[in-house]
């Protein structure tokens, strides 16, 4: 299973979109500061996630969520 997830920073209006096999472990890594891109905005809360059995679909959905229309979709619907 692949999980596409959206994190929200507790300290501000920052969001992060990613893909992982182990959602709990990945969230712990983000909150521990082990991910350079997200370390300065920690702590993070999990806003939402979607599970995919197809890896290609998971990465395609992640790319979509990082696009302008995907960000608008996530802001309005997720």
C-alpha cells in the first residue's frame, strides 16, 4: 500500500504533500526534524491521507495535489 498524505504545520499555514509506505513512521520522521524540507515548520498534524494499491496512481495523485489545481482541490474538499 502507498499512502498519499497532507500535513499541516501547527505553527503556521504551511502544508506538505508526500507519499509513503508507512504513514505513522513518516509522520514521526517529519515531527522529529529528520526531513530537511519540513523540519523548520514542525510540529505537523496529519490533515488527510488516501491509500492506493497501485504505486503509479499514488505518485500521480501526489503530483496532482502539488499542482495549482490540486492545491485548490485539497483546500476546498479535503
